[in-house]
């Protein structure tokens, strides 16, 4: 799935869910950073994708490999906190210089 955020265009793997709680939706790989009123999420998060409606803002629509339209969802939950996706995740070096 090709996704553009803040002028950056990236290929992000996404998986369609035919059954279960996410039935009829797609979920991307953990490729995004997110923030809440309490700070930044400590891990990269997935982006939920769902089918567009007639009222969907076209700027939120991405297209999969089969030319099917999907709407980007920007709200995610991690450890019972709600976060908003703010962009692509970029690993940051730790104090020891390792990427985390």
C-alpha cells in the first residue's frame, strides 16, 4: 500500500482481515509514530484502513495493489491510551548510539 503523509510517500505492507474484530478492514505494518495528550507512543503503530463512503474526504483515500480504495484512519490505541498518528516512524538513536 502506498501512503503519503506530510509530503513523504512510502510503501507500507498491509493485511486484509476477512474475519474477526477487524473483518472487512486492512491493517498496515507498524510504520507510524503517534502522540497523545500525555506524550509520544513508545513504539511504532499500525494504521487502520477502512472502506470510503460518499462523504469521505478524497485526501484521506489510498489505493491498494488491486486498485481498491481505502481510507486512512489516524486514531489508534496502545496499552489503553488513545493516540493520533502524526507521521511515519523514524528510529531514533539511544544514548548508546543504537537505533531504537
